[in-house]
């Protein structure tokens, strides 16, 4: 059973139970929270334009809250299939490829 108190951490078994029951969008949101350490509001506001491929690597563009600076971070390997599936779903199989960091 999943913990309910805000002070409790989920075990790997708790995470697996949640992800097994989650639809694909909720699965992706959870994994973005886990691997980007962004706040829920930041993850919910993300757009497909923030995810792109550069030099063969899937990147996620994030804005630093303190400085406002845009940074591109490589997507964790566990995120790759989820990001590819979501991008294909939303764009008919197309996603952005860039050879340098976007402006």
C-alpha cells in the first residue's frame, strides 16, 4: 500500500505499484518529477518544445528559477522511451533535432 503521510518516502516497490497503475501521461509526469527534480507546476507546464535531440542525445530545456537562465540537460535513459512515445503521439512522429543549443 502506498504511504499517505507527506513525510514518508516511497520504496521502489511503492513506485512500481504506482507506475503499474498509472496511464502513460501520469507515468511520464512522475518520471519527469523524479529525474528532473522540478516542481509539479513546472512539470505540468512543460511543452514538447522543451524536449529535443542534439548530437544524438535527447535533451530537456529547463529554466533555472533563481537566475532565469535556460539550461539543457540530457534526459535520463529511463525517460527516453517515455519522451519518444509522447513526442510521437503529439506530433505525428516528428520531434525537434538541433545541431547546437537553441537560443
